[in-house]
C-alpha cells in the first residue's frame, strides 16, 4: 500500500519538476532506435583486391567497345580545313594580310583554290576558325551588355558600365556596346564549285539556323519589337568603332538584322579556348541524290577584313559534316579505349595480387 | 528583447558606467549595508545602498541595438571570417573584381548569419530564463504597508528585508536575522551551488538570537559592514554594528546564499547583503572555457599550407599574366580590353591587379564552409554520444553529458589517463567493515558475508535494492512539494519554482542521489561479541546511574567501548531526518523524550528551555505541522511515535523489546552526512543500538541500549579540515558530567597526538595493537579512522575556551586563529579504537582498466588517500599486477632526494627493456613535491614512463594538476583527467579532456569537466568507440575538405593557361560560390556524422584499434600532401578530358564550363564514396540529393532570366547540354579515370598492407560465431602483461591461427571451411 502510493507520488513529483523545463525530461533514457544508436542497416564495402576485381573488369569490358564505337564514328566524319591567314608569301591572302589593320575601310579580296578528295554527303557545316584569339579573357568576356542585346531601350541609350571603354563615343551610345561586339569577325567567305567543265558555280550558303534557337528568339532581341524600323530604332546610337556598317545594316533580311543577326549572335557566344571555330554557314543537302559537296575543285573567296597578325592569330575556313556526337574528334574514343584498357590491365594486376597475397596477406604482414 | 531593454531603462536610471564612477571614491575594502526602510522616503540619491547592484540578473550578451555590431565584432575575432570578408570586399574594387560583388558577399553573409542566428537564439534562451528568474516572487517588507508584500526578484535591493518560507528559493545573499525555528536555525539545501545534497544549518546573527517576539524590521537600526562581493562560497566575514555601538561578528553560518532552498524552516527573515550579479552564486558562474582539439590544431597548420599554396598559385598566375601581356608589346590585341577609363595598363600593373583578382577567384581553396561544417558535425556527434544507450545509467537516470562541444575527436586520441581513486574507481559508498576497540579486534565476519552477498547479487537485484533505497529520498521531495501546495494555496500567486532549469537539475540530483543511503551501507550486521559487550556495558551503566554511583568505576575496557560508540555517533556533522517530515519530527521526538529525561537524566543548564518547549509541543503540533504535510500523515505519525515513547517508559530494556517497534523507529531516521564515511560510522553505531536520534546546534541526542535517550550538550564542533585531517567535538557528557573531547581522524595524525604512553601500560598496549590492526586494515584496502577522546577539567576547558572565543570573534586571520585553537585542544588524546571502512570498487572497473590499457593508454592514479589503501585498491582494480615489481618512492627526510634510487634503477631497465613494463611506480605526496621540482621532473618522467602503472598517493589537488600539466607539456601527449570531487577540479581543468563523474560527490567536478559520465566504466565505450569514431570521422572529413577544395580550385588554375592568365573562370560564378555551400555539402556532413569504420562491438573487443587515433593514423601530415597531389591529379583529369573532347570546336565558355562543374561534382562525390565505409540509406539519399539539387538549380538558373547574370549569361546552357550525348559520355568516363589510382591504391592496400582498422573491418564481416571464436582467442593472447607496446602481436597470432584452420577468402567475407 505504502509502496504504491510512493510510486504514484514519485511520478507526480517528477512531472512537476521537469514538466515546464523541457517536457521530454520525464525519462532520460535514450530511445532504442537504430538511428539514435547508430545501428542503421548499412552496406559496408571493404576495398581489397578481391572485392574490386570485378569492377575493374566490368569497366574495362564496357569502355573498350564504347571507345571503339566512338572512334569509328569520329573517323567517319569528313572535315576539310584551309588556313587563309596569309603569313606566308605563297598564300593568296599575303597581300591582304600585310596591309591590313582595323582602320581600313577598303576591303581586300583573296581567292583560294582548294580540292575536296571525297564527296560530302550530308549537310556540310562551314566554320571559320581563329587561333590564338583569347575570347575567354576575363575583361573581354565581361565587356557586353546583355540587357541592351535583349532589346531594352534604356540600355540601348545608356549601356552598362561593363561595356567601358566601348560604351559610348562622343557621348553617343554604341550599339551594340562592348569589346566583344567591337571585335566581331567580319571576313566574308564565299564558296564556288569549279565544275569539271570550267564554270564556277556559287554554292548556296545558308546564313540562318547557325545560332542557338534560344539565343535568336529569347536572348537577343531588337529594340522596339520585331516590326520596327531598325534604322529609326537605332537612331542616336553609333556603330562600334571597328565596324564598317552599323548594326542595322548587317543583313538585308529583317529577320536576320540588327541584334538578331545570327553571325553577330554566334560571335557573341564567347569561345572557351583560344583556338576555336564558329559556325559560319550551312550548306544544306539537296533533295536529289547528288552529294552536297561532290569531289572536285573549289574556290574560296575571302573578303579579308579581320586582322589577326598583331596577336599572331590564324584564320581558317573549315568544312565539316557532323555526327550524333558532334564534329570530328577522335579523342573521346581513344580516351575510352585507353581507360578501358588500363582498367583491364589493373584488373589483371589485382587478380595476381589477390591470388598471391589475398589469402595469406594478413598474418604475413603483421608479423613483420 | 524589447521588453528587456525597456525594463532595463526603467529599472536602472543611472547607466552602469555612471554607477561605476560614483562607486569608486566611495567603496573601499568593505561594503556597508543599511536597512532600506530607514531610507525609503529618501529616494534615489540619499539611499546609502544605491551603489550596489540590484537583484535583477542579466546574463544575455546583447540588446536589440547592440546585437549586430557586437555579434559581428565577436565573429571577426575568428581570423577566417575577416579573411572572407576581406575577399568579398575586394570584389567591390572594379579593377580586380572577379565576381559580381553582391554575389561574392553571399557566402560570407550566409556563414555570418548562420552563426549570428545561433548566437541570437542562445541569447534569447538566456534572456527567457533570466526573465523567468527575475519574475519569481518573494516577500519583501514594505514600510508603507507595514507588512511583507510580494515582489519580483528583480525588485529586491540590497538592504531589503525579505521573509523566506519553507521550500523557497533564495533570491539573493541574505543575512539571517530571524527564524521561526526555536533554535534560531535555518536549514538550507545547497545542491545548486556545490551539489551536496545534505542540509546545512544556518544560524541567526548572534545579536538577534535571543529575540523573543517576532522580528520587526521597523525596529532594526543596525549597520552591517562586510567584505566586498567575492566568489568564495565558504567565506563570509563582517560585523554588525548596533545603535548601542555593540559589534557582533558575522560568519558564513549567518549567510543564506542565492540559489539555495530553505528547508524545514517555517519562516526566516533576513536582510539582503549581496544582490543580483554580486551574489556569490552568480560570481561563481563562469561559462565553459574554450579548448581547441589536437585535430583542429593540426588542421590549422594545413589551412596555413593552403594559404601558401593559394599565394603561390596567385603569384604564378600573376607572373604568367605579366608575361602574356608582355609578349604583345605595344600592339594591344583586340581581346585585351582596356581599363574602363580607356587607359592602357602596363604588364606589371596588370600583373599586380591580377594577383588580387586571383585571390578572389581561388578563395575557395580556403574552405569557408569547413569551419561551419566541422561545428555541425561535432554537434551531431555530441548528439549521438548523448543518445547512446550504453552510456545511460538506469539507476540514476542520467546519461553522459557533453559539456564541451568542440573536442569530441580528442577522445579518440588520448594517451594518458589520470584518474582519481575515491568516487571514480570506487563507488564512494563507504561500508563499515570492521573495527578495533581498546586493542581488541572485532572482525565482523557476518558483516563481511553480507557484503559478499551484495557483490554476488545480480545487477538486476541490485537495481531493485537501490530503488528501495531511493524511495524514501524521492518521497521527501514529494512531501516537500505537497507541503508547498498546501502552503501556497492561500497565496494569490502560484509559485513557479520549477520553471528554471537550475531547479529541474537540482531536483534530478536530489532524486538520483542515493549514494549515502543504500541498504548496503545502512544495514550493518553487528559482531556478536562486541554487541554483547555493548549491552553489558550499558546495562552496567544504567545500573550505576540508577544507584547514583560515579561512572568512573566502570571497567576501562567497557567504558572505552561505550565511549567508542558515543564518539562514532556524535563526532560528526550528520543531520538526522525522517523521510516524511525531516527535522521537525526529530525535534518533536526529542522534546517529548526530554520530558521524561528531565526526571532521570542529569540536569543541564538548558533544562528550563526544554520544559518550556515541552509545554509548547502540543500547540505547536497543531499549529505547525498541519501546514507542512497532510493531516493524515501527521496523525499517522503521532500514532507511530507513541509506542516509542511508551517503550522508554517501560521497564523492559529496548534491546529486548519487540523487534517490530525498534525497526519502525529505525526506518524513520535517516542520516545525511557531508561525507559518506561519517554516515557509515553512524550507521555502524546504530547497528549496536547506539543511535543518533537528533542533532541541534547545541545538543546531540543519542539513544543507547538500557540507558535510553541521552542528550549531550554540544559545546564546540571543530570541523574537519584537510590540514588537520581530523575533527573533534567538545561535549558535556550527561552521565559523568565531564567535559569530553571526542576526536576522529586519520590514523597517522591521531597516533601522533596520543598521550605519551608512559601514563599506563594498558594504553601503550592498546596503541601498539591498534597500530597493528590498522596496518592489517590498510592491507585489506580499507579506509582507516582512529577514534580518541580526552577529558578536560573545568579549569582546562575554561582556559582553552577563553582563547577560543577570542579567535572566533577575531575578524583578521580568524581561520588561522581557529586552526591554532583546535591544535591546542587536540593533544594528549586517549585512544579508543579504530575503524575500517570499505570503499567499494565500481562495477566493471578492473575490466575497463584492462581494456583501456590494452588500447595503449597509460593510466595513472592520483589520489589523496594514503599509500596502503591506494596500493590495495590499485591491486583490486588490476591497475597493479601481483607479478609486477613495485617501485615505491617515499621520503621521510627533507634533505633526502629520492632520485638517487632512480639513477641506480634506470640502467638495469635499459638492459632489460621487457622488464620495464612490469614495473609499477608508487609515489607519495611528499616525494611528489620533490619529483615535481624543476630540476628533477625530467628524471621523474623518465622513470614514470618506463613503468607500466603509476600511483600517486597523498597528493593534493594542486599536485594532481601539476602532474597532469607536467606530463602534458613535457611528453607532448594527450591527457585525460577523470575525477568526481572538488579536489579533482584543477586536474580536470588542466587536462586536454576533463571528465567528471556525476552524481557521487557533488557537482564541482562535473561543472569543470568537458564530459560528465555517470560511471567510470562508461569511459571504455566513450573512448574506444565514440572517441575512435569521432576522431576518424572528423579526420577523414577534414582531409576530404582539403582535397575537395583543392581539386575544385585547381580546375580553374589549369584554365589560366588557356585564357592568358587573365583570371577568367569557365565555371559560372554561381556554381563556383555555391559549390561548397550547397552542392557538395550534405554528403560529407552525413559521412562525417555517421560513418563507422569498425563496429562498436569490435572496437570494444579489440581495444588495440584505439592506437589508430593515438598515433593520428587517419590524418598524418603527409596525408594532407597526398590528398593535395591526388586533388591535382583528379583536377587534371577533370580538366583535360573535356578540354580535348571539345578542343577546336565551337563550344562557348560556359557550355564548356558547365560539364566540367558537373564532372567535378561527380568526381568529388565518388571520391567521398570510396572513402565512405558504411553506406546507410542516408548516405545514398544525401548523394542523390546533392546531384538532384545541382541539376535542379542549374536547370532553374539557366532558364530563369535571359538577360541577367552577367557576364556568364548561361541561358539554356544546361538544357542544351542534357540533349548532347557527348555530355553523358564525359560524365561517364571522367570520374572513373580520375578515381582510378585512388581506387586501385585502396584495393591494393586492403590486400597487401591492411591497417589494423581494416583488419577490424574484415573481422566485422565474418559470421558471428567465427568472430566470437577469434575474439575470445585474442582476448587470451592480448591479455598477457607484455602487450602494451606490441598491441598487434596478438592479432598477428590470431591471423596465423586463422590461417591454419580456415582458408579465409579475404574481403569477400565468405569463409570456406576446409579442414
């Protein structure tokens, strides 16, 4: 009797003591849950030669076929490249290159003949490539005003200070502002197919579809909407210093003019590495069975405007087909094959280790 | 907060600074307190007490206004924060900025605000508890209303009169002026201050002692002068000056301290002396100190290396940029943009600017999130340690407390343990074992058998028993509370006492504190021979008393026996209580008894008081008791006591009386002692029917067989102190009417004070024999105490008294004078006998010590006990091995240097290195004093190191801490000190990790400690399992952090070679800044918190694995560099595979950088995966979450705003990448290529040269029965005494044994049995 009343009181007493303090104090005994006792079920891999062996072999077996596949794919891509920088006296562009600087307004044309040994069957992509051009320079990359390019009128009139010192000339805003736009690639490349019968047939180069769809339709917009008269809209702005034409005269096609000119958009997407190529034109495959670019002689006609000699840069024209994995690049296939082989080799090493030491290792080692 | 500051303004008109200024000229060495009511009309300026702090407490650090600046200021004390803010601000300088300045501020602001929020929350909690405490109420005398009115605590001021009721908490330090107790006493419980749960008596100031009527504050007109506020709880000096000019001294016995609880005293009135922050309790309240763990110190070195690497990288980039600029000469290329002003920077200038830019770009190398992550992981670790069921003590309902949050990993790196003995290794449950009286030994065999029975008892049964012991204690709490309910039901406001945390804590201490009253200690079986003698003796005395014969005719051996037990009973400070209504009943019983004493016993000068009291008994019974507890209990109680009253009247001697009634009485009384030995002795005396029935400040009532209750007039109590090592009481013996001194103390001291043996042959023999038995007791590991007495003639007493009173009233050097006075009294003693008390070992101590030692820990025991006892306990707990050679260092001569021995013993130890570990060193305090001398400490350490165990006896607290400090500083080892008492505090504070044993001897050790354990044996799991885990988790996490940041930053560094060292980054600044903070943060936190390299069972069964942490194997300096190299390799792979894959393509900067970020994330997570030892669902979830978070954020970010986020403007980048097969191909190959070397190395290591920890993990994988087999085998082998230096010798044997019997397919975990 006494005992029972004791325990009842005891309980009461305990509640009054600890109740307001924390509520949980009633019994301090920790809960016996797997989490709190750190007994959560767990996978406990132990890395030894024996356990990781299969992983190495599996990796090897998967990687080598992938690598071979990639290598073959890359090899099937046809690519042709012409350097037309004109350093060399033998180069047709030597004269243009020698005399040229940013200030020239008169254009210089050079004609480069070349030969394709293989027919290009599918769509052919025409690139211009620059070397030693640091489009990824920190201050260069920043030197643009995305808001202006997005068609914001205020930014058009008053470019962001990021564009300095290419933001304005004589208190007139530059459109498009910034160093990237200012240094836009402005060579014109034309291709002619020299028929075996002697006539030179110009090849149709499509200048649209070369930029990202989102860039053309979302990121870049002309100020004042699509239908506006570009000349009027850009009234009060000046062209970038190095440009020959204002931005609203980049193309005659209103859908490809102003900020939404695709050559401009492509240029504005700054390259990651100092040697890069940019898509210039697309040679669409004809409907008929003839190859897009048949074997034979071609002529590349360049309006040489872009000076690269000052920084020892190089200019190239590249013709390439593409596959599902992009342009021609055997590296990834080789990498896969290499890593796969290394894995396989290490797997063999581990197998040897496992057989030799796997069973006896522990005692042998500790007793040393 | 707002309310708080309002109050602040309202309460204290004068700002603290102003107050301080005024105080200065006024305050000298003392404080003068006047009563406030005299100055009530003179508000403010006139009040002489106005300079003293009021009772409002404020423990918060901040106010609303000061929070931001003050908190920021505090956070900037951490160097890392300053560094990160500096970098963020650097971004605002246009020439060097790398990121958008606002964005760069984000992580710093995030980190700072997380810390600020944490601080704010803590401060708010403090504020709430302050408010709660400030708003508790108490009764303060109001002059206007001429009565006591309820006021909040914060309104109490120095000089106020307050009235205290039973069970009330004291709001301030109060000088006791009046008490309802007839003896002008007030009992307080000081558990909140010192953890001692016994009640202490406080006395009314002497000048108010004889006040007949109730204390009237209006008549008070004295002035109190006392010392300035200080934090010494055990000191209070001052005097009170009455208007008449009389001065009375004030002692600590007159002061009631804030935070204590009034017990058993109906009402008390006092004047506030110290209030608020000036109270002794508050002055004692200092926060936990900050320790930095070894791992953190090591980490800081590597952070420093990171800074060096960072600077080298920046310098490299700057030089590179200068050269890059230089090569173009004057011909600036189009892509080299001019500065915004259009000026052309020289290569050197741009190199300098670039250096600063690179610091910003590479800032991630110094991991901003590292510090925060470590804090988080440590908090989680502490949480899990708290939650461990194995560290929970059911008996006391307490578990381990981590009081220091930041040194969990140090637990895994301990090398030396310094342990206290009493209460740490032993239970501090003092059990009376045997005694010798007048040279005759009484072996108490039955008692020994009883104790053996307790030992054998199942743990379950023991639990039951101790619960039985707990019950009355708990009930006393309950009755207090029920009493309070009745008492308070009249008052308008209900008293919320239980609100404060301190109160809850106090209650829990109270309820769990069972140490002094377990049945093992109480129920002592008397030795029949001695019992007979006691009976014999007392019946003779009864007879003599009846016939009025002088007592001196009693045979001296019998009188010695009775004196022995009287001494045991009264020579102490034990307070008697009964569970239902402590103290009051006892008073009642005594006064009731006294009534019939009056006829029989010797007259005492206070008889008139007693009769007066007796007349009051009945009215008091009705007026007083019903207030305290329910009426039913009281009636019950009166009934129960009536038979015992009759029993004394009855002619039959009580010893022959029905056992039932005796037991009833016995069950009622409980003894509360300051130290457990005292209680043990009183219980022992009670077993011989010599029981302490009541104790008043001037009276001790003892019940003796045949003689009934005798009251000894208590003239003086000379309390125990550690210098004298004894205590004495001076009483007037009621039977002989002689003034008798009973002294009890350590044998070594008492033996020196015995009257020179020329007085009698018998005494000489007794001394000789007693000494003999004392040696025997010590050899048994018992604590010995000697009991002696001395009879003073009236003249001697008068002579001594005069000087003693002078000492008592002295203000200057009172302690010293009292000490000398005690020395004068305690001379020429007559030896009565000696007792042997057993200090029982705690459960599992030998096993714990054995396994800690196997773990490579050196265990030193530092104790204040004497050598023999300590050595015996050391043997009992397997600290010393019987096979060991004991090297005992004692010095008797002050000129003798003990280290002469050393020089002779050390060459031998060098020649036979194996023998060294079989040496045990025992050194005593006096010798230790020499050993700790500057010139000898190196020698001492050299000897101590070569010994397997070291035992320092008779050491003072200071010596303990000096030993710890010496070992820590000289040997550069990690030290852990464990102790339970106030004497261990200094050692606990000095050690790298201080552990307190909670619940035994008070709270001081716990308060000073970093970890508080309920039992010593929990140390095993705390160190071997949690310490190991915490260390290995944190070490791996820190290494991983360094790796991760280095790897990530190196990616950008490689890129500098391809962007003209211009500081450009291909990784979008958002990813760059949030990579550490968000994308890669969670998995490592989960791994850092949950990863277990070896299971808890294996860690405990193979303590050798602890060496892993001791040698810092998880985080060696070279590992940092290995990780750095690995990081650079991995970043090379992660950079160059995408580089070549995208070489000469039309890829743009961020379309190329985003896959690299993704790859880096995958690689970093996979790297964590190879380092993770246990994969729970949380690990999987966290990794999945990280990846999902990255892609979600990337997709949202890349779809959110087409024209924002200059300069990267990554619109639709991720979306496009996800459509490209190349992206997936990269994601597949790169992490694998990056991790191939590490993975291969780990696999080879696992097979070729596995670390002991890896072996332990392999052991974990084995089926349970085989594992048990191996472990049992290893235990036998490892247990051999030679092992500490070769802990894996046995493991090697184990594996070779395994080889012989099984073909172990290592790693696969399958055992093929092929006999």
